């Protein structure tokens, strides 16, 4: 085990324990199904804005965003008053930010799945957030469609994945031992999962998920040599959460969302298993974009993205340009996407004055290189760019940004951004039917 105490990044990522009833364990079989939930939350209000749902003629410009709301748990999302309005301060702050930015399509990272109520669907917490937090308050916004599918976080493998001599069992749930022997780190099943919320219909039948894709099956993988036993290699999944290909139907158009949340490249030893896994979780999208024949989804379908349709890659990818972590094949993990010929780097748009202000504060009033700091999307380590909305080059990008205002330009917005998460909402505007 590495010593996390001296690392700022490690301290920011290391989660606090939360115990969950053992009664959730019988529900773990749900995670192997590979299917998701996509359903309407409720009828949209007949306002001018919401009347455009499903009508691209009324909304030529579509705003797409990603927001890692730090550990958005069931406990937080079920704090609701008698009127059905969410009351948790962090979740409320995140909702107010989303209500300000008003994305048409939103990817949430670190929203937990509620396995205590799995019979109501893994999208339950996304629906709770949409109904009790986003659709309430002074500036409500409705998301009629939500999607969630099984993730690997907190799903025990049954084997000793970290070579500590212990294969975590039922008794270890809620402890770090449980997380280390799960397919993706989580102290309980479903922690740190993902969801998609949309004002436009989600094509659930056309969605592909890759929760069970094995690391060993990725061509050119960077599995640490000799670290895992043969038994572990036969079951070790590539995704620490999952990889999703989610089509959004906007009239006659469709935009594909490629959603993931790779493991942070820390919390390991000299073998660099997490740095290698982060690199390869990002590498998966390269193989997918290149229509790699090795790719298979959870439903048994084979092949990558054999299409020239527009797409957007979204997620907290836990990798930043120039990072010394997870550098393989002569490049950093995120460079695999930023340099891909089908991907547009929107870094010049994803900037904020709040990032510059935070960087200056951390440096004692002496800001670092503006080109790096202004593109930061997370507040730890003085500000780093790890959250991405990367469109295909076939999409016309009109605007973009990071919701992280400075105190001078928007004191309340700065307060909301600091309260909501250690990450900040990133968005872009794209125009349909234009290139």
C-alpha cells in the first residue's frame, strides 16, 4: 500500500468510509446485466425553454456539460423536506450551478447508485436529483430523460486484486479492503457511479455499455508485468466505473455521448497499476474510435464505433496535459484523446477566472502560467484540468466554459462552486447540422 498521507492529490481522492447494510449484497447480480435505465422523470413545464424539448428547430444550439459532484450519495439525495425539495447544502449548491448554466444534456460523475432500492432502477438517484433539486428552487430546470447503467465501483471481485493477501468478503464492506478488491474502488456497491440527464430523448436501445470488458483484451494494454495472478487477469475489468456509448436523439439528428470516469493515477506502488489503468481506460476510447475489432460490449456486440456520426467524449478523466503520472508510449494519458484526429480539444474555451484566482491564492499571490491555470477544472493541487467535454471534429463548437467564477466577478457563484464539489462544471455549445 502506498503512503497517501504526504500527497495532496491522494488526500483529495481518498474517500471517507460509509457502511451499508449487508442486505445490499444479494443485489450485486444486477451489475452483470449490462443494461441501463432510461425513462422520463416527468412532463416538462410549458415554458418557452422547456417547450423546445425534442424540437431542434426551436433549439439550434445544444449545450452539453459534465459535472463531477463530489460523492453525491444516496444519503445526500434523500435529504428532502416535507414539500419534496432537496435540502442537502452541497447537492443544493450543485443544483443551483446547473440551473444557472442550464445544459441540455448533462453527465454526472460520482452520483451513487442506490442498491438498497435497486428494484426501482439504477437511475433512481438521478431521478431524485432531477426532481428534488434541479426542478425546484427559484430557477428550476427539468430533465425528462435520465440514464444509468451498472458500474464496477464497490462490486467485489472475490479475489485479492491488490496483492495484500486478503480477498475481501462480506465483513469488509465499508472498509478500504473492500474497495481495493472491488472491480472499481468503492466502499460499497454503487459508490462514485455515473448518470446522464437530458432534455432530449435517450436511445436506450442503441446504448452500448462496457462494464465487463477485460483489461487483458485491450490491444497494447499496459497491465503491470507480473503483478496480477493468472486468476486475477482472467476477471480483471478495464473500467473502474464503466464506459458508455449513449445516443441522444434530437429531432432528425443524433449525438453520441462517450461517458467514463477512469481511476485516478495514484494510490499504488512502483508497479503503477492505477497509472497504467488510467492510461488504458482513456486508450479504450482511441480503440473504440478506430473501430477496433477487439472491442465487445456487455450485450455481446463486437466492434468499435464504426460510424462518422458526431460524438462528444465526457467525463472526469483524471488526467491532465503534461501530467507526470501514467505516461506510456511516449505520451501522457490525456494526449491520446487531445491529439486524436477525430477529437477537438476545447481547452481554449474551457477556461475560468476562478481557476486563475484559486491558483494565485495557492501560490501566495503569485499565479503560475496562465495558459495552464485558466484551463483548470478541479481545485486540488493548485488547479488542474481533468474534466473534459471533447466533441468530434464533425461538430461545430460555438462556445464553452467552466463554471468557476472569481469572487470579484460573481461572489455568490464562487461560493456555490466551492461548496458543490472539488471539481467544476464544464460545458460547450454545439450547433446541429453545421460543421
